[in-house]
C-alpha cells in the first residue's frame, strides 16, 4: 500500500501524490533513506524558521525536540547535508545581523527614554521605527532575541564551512613556518655542538641527550625545508589565482543584473539566500566547478560591496 514518506499517511492503490504535502508516494517495501543530524537550535521558533527556509531552498528538513540537550534537532537527508550547511551559514549571518540590530535599537531606545524627556522619547521612536517591535517574522520574546546572539551560532553540532585562504596568504604562512623551524634547527644543533666542544656544560658528557638534540634539530630542518617547498608552490599558484580571481570579479560586476533580479517583497533572509544562490549558480555555470569556500569568499565580498 502506497504511503507518504513525510506525513506517514497511507493511501489506496493508484494514488501517486500525497494530498497533504504533495510528496510522491512510495511502496511499503521501498527503502527510505534516513535523515541525519544537521544542528541543534535552542529556540523552537528559530528552529522552525530555519527548517522553513531549508524547504524554501528545496532541502527536505524537519526538527524534533531532544530532551538530553534541551534543544531542537534539525535533520536533513545525507544527500543535502553539504548544501544545508552552506544555507545554515547564510541564514545565521542574516539572522544574527537582524537580531543584533534589533537589540541595539532596543537598547538605544531604553537609554533615551531613561535619560531624556517625552519629546526625546518621541524623537527616538521616529529615528528607530522598528524599536518597539521585532523585525519581520521574528516572533520571539525579548529574552529569546538576546539569547539568539549568544547561543545560536554555537548551536550547530557540525563545523561551519571553512574560510578560504588565498594562495598568497598560504605562501606567506609557509615562509613564516620555514623561518621558524629552520631557526629552531640552527639553535638546537648549535647548542648540541657547544656541549660537545665543552663550551656549554648543560649536557656535559651526556651523548644521549646531545644525540636527542641533533634528532630534534634534524626534524626541525625537515619541517623547515618542506615549508619552503610548499611556500614556493603556493607563491607560484598565487600568481594564476590572483588573475583568475580578478577575472571572476570583473565578470560578476558586468553581470550583476542576473544575480539581483529577485522578488524585492520577500523577507531579507530569502532575498539574501536567493541572491547568493544565484551568484553561486552563475559563477559555476560560467567558470565550472570551483572550491566551495573560494566561491563563498568571493560572494561574501561582492555582496558586502553591493548590498
């Protein structure tokens, strides 16, 4: 008997779609992929909102209360996990900014009302028209909104998407590493030689200890030489990467219209997600598959510049 994998409702033979959610029905013997954990969120309204935005991005998701953690566990299918993590990062960036703005406005309004006259209070409300109410769709209590800033980012049980490090920065980092370890190698070897020559008497006659110093010196030398090799490679790669990055940025500037043609009546989060998703799809279509963190860094820079 066919049934809905989402609503768990059974239907008679011949029906193909669930009348409640529109999902495609499956046969009883069909193996159903299990959802896996994405993140924990302490506020139910917030978990519900995030789940709704995942669904808006064509990611099937659900949440449930976990007594052991006193939080709401958001789940997705494994095939959507990578995309869901990216959406979480974008969602959190927007929500934290909005929550922070709301708290700042509320704080400024409270301080003005405490220190000023009724007229000053009126001026404050005019300058911050949203100070009396939460931002659109933020149906949270004041305590929850404040808690949001401190707890929401740390609610995730996975590691957020990494920050892309340009090849030029990697080259500089490897150079620093090389200098540090080569310096240690010289110091350790020199210290060992001074003990052998009896100029320094810390390990006088203790050849085992002196031998250990040489072993550590050799290890530091190996790390330093390897870092130099990696630094040269990163430096060479940085030349091509910088040119490629500039090409992408120029292309984005010239084609900004295809990435901003969205419904302006949508909430801020939806507009942000739609724009960034459009940017990612456009870049991938034009330049091919690229490192996800690399694309994210380009999109964040472009978005901050134009929006």
